[in-house]
C-alpha cells in the first residue's frame, strides 16, 4: 500500500477570539494564506505541484463563507490551477481535512495535498451560521430525542456527573494545561511549529492557580436544564473549558515515493484512521470508542502509544477519556492543550497534529495518537508514526 507521509507542519500562534485579540484584524482567508505560504516555503515545495488543499472551517458564514479555503489558496499566491475545498466536521474539521488528504494520497488520487484549517471566532462568532428562527436539526431529530439536544456546555456537565468528576479534578486538570503550556513556551518548545517567532499563544496564563480557578462561577447554569438533569453539579467554568480563539494551521502530506523523488524528508507517516458516532446528548464522548477503533485498526495497544493529543474542549472530556482508556496522564497533551493554548474551531485538528509531530520528534518517540470530540456526538482519531 502506498504510504502517506507528513513533510511539514506549521501553525499560527493562537489569539484571543475577540476584538483586540492578536489576530482579530486579519481576515481568516489571509490568516490561512500566510500559514499556507509558510508551509510550502519551509518545505521548499513548488505550490504548482499540489493536487488539492482541504481546509476545515466550522462557522462557514460571513468572512468564512463561500469555500474559504479556495480564497486562502488564491490569497497565498498559489497558481490558480491549485484546487481547494472546505469541510465541516465541527471541531474536528481540520483533522478530517487531514484524513481526506492522506487517504487521497494512499488511494493514488493525490500525489501531494495539504490538510489545514482556520477559524476567526472574533470575526465570525460561533453559532452565527444558524439564522434566527431556523432549526438546524429538524422535527424528526426532535422526535428521536424527546426534550431536545443540548449545548456542549451542558454535555460537559453531564459527563462530569456521569463520571463523578469533582470540581477540584476539573480545575486541577485546567491548571496543569496552563502550567505545561507556559513551561513549553518558556523552554522554546513551540518555536519550531509556530509560524511567527516571538508571538506566543495569547490565552496561556502562567499566573493561574487552582485557587484562582476555584473562584470562577459555573458558566452554563440554566434553571430549565437543572430541572431536566438534576444530577448535574454545575462544575464547568470558563477556567476549565477551552476559550474562544483565532488561529490557523496546515500540514503538507504526500506519497512517500513523491517525497523521495522530490528529495524531501518524510517526518512521519499516517498509520491508521477512524471516525465514529456516539450519543449526541453527551456529544463529547465519542473520543472513547474512536480511540478503541483506531488502535484496533492499527494493531496497536494503548501501551504502544508514546504521546497523545486529546482536544481539551472541556476538562471532563479528557478526564473521562483517561478513566475509560487508562491512558497515562504523563503522555497526554504534554505541552498543554486547548484549555491553555486555545481552540480556534476549524484550525484545531491541524494544530494538534502539528504539535504532535513536533512532540514526537523532540522526544525521539515513535507513535502518536490524536483524537477530538466533535458536536453531534462525533470524533476522529489518527495514529501517526515518526520516521
């Protein structure tokens, strides 16, 4: 079987997703364009050779409408012959973009492709694609789930309740994310993967503490949901959830044979893929069966995986996943995760892959596993092997 390999991966620093944030003034097409240009320049690749660019964007409205990835390709100065498409698998959109790129290479449909993503949550607020008065679910979904589905914050609360996770555990996990990310920036561990030197991720808080986090109020309390779900303890806060962010990331994928022909160094290969569905009410738990499925397809055990990147949408998501899988916390999000670094929705899948690749290289490790929870009860999982 033809191998799909990663030759280069790069991301922006992650900015606060509000006016005044470090990346707010930059149009999302231009933000992704700068990332794409940096990617091919670092690789020394003629962009005319690229067969397709697949980009993840979640809120495809306003400045992010009309196949934003194609606009970014044109803004990057790539030849007009380079096509592009934009995909939406919610928070896993750019991880799905990477799957499409790699699977296209493996099948022979592509020789070279880019999987990437961008989100400017300061310019295009989350949920703004849902028009006032519209119903994106429809009546038959309502019939299947009496009482209706809920927002992700309520799902995170339900997970905390089902796995009996304490507020102290949630805040302790969030503190560790900030501690690890701050230490990684201080030690220069993000320097290779971030496109613009000297500009750190804007939401990392070196000065936070469990005591500060304990003082924050629950973010999602709703009297109606409290009556519907009396088991909820209302423990999820702005501190133990991912923030609102802007950012972009991109990964260059090609056949191993193509890399050899072009004299480029493969840095990792795509080993295995999985995507699963799970309970859309809990919504964020599909990373548990996705991890089991991708390991089964890979023929690997949890112990074979050296490093994990599990998107930190909320503390209870990762903590429940750790309880169910038995993963060693010392191997999970070793440079911090989205609670500290941020979660620019459409960019996060490619951001995690960029971080995972560099982590494997810096530690001389072999296997990495990435998984992300996604709205609607979905999750992608990917195993890569460092070369």
